[in-house]
C-alpha cells in the first residue's frame, strides 16, 4: 500500500509478514482507526494473535498497531 492509497476506516486488510514475538492465528483484519504515530493504524484481527512474553507468559491480542506498508487491502474474492 503506497502513501497515495491510505487505508480507510473499516477497510479489510491482510498483514504482510509477522510481528516479532507474536503468533498470528489469522493474517486478516479490519482497520479501526489511525494511530497517534503518523503512518500507523490500529487493526482489529479476525482472530486473536498471541504475544509470547520473555517470562513465558502468553497474552492474547485482539488488535495490533501496524504501519501502512505492513499490510495490503483484501480484494473481494466473489
């Protein structure tokens, strides 16, 4: 996704790559808002991801902060 194609709220996306220390159970989600950091967005995942803390604790994550260049729009597959 380029700077000319900024994501819009409610847009369906697919994550590119995998965040460090996070196990994704789905690569898709929905843009719910722009983040306070320029170029970043809060994405609500279709199913939870799991963050693996260094102490072994596992935390369920339902939303991630992602840079716009780390995801792409999901096109209608009909």
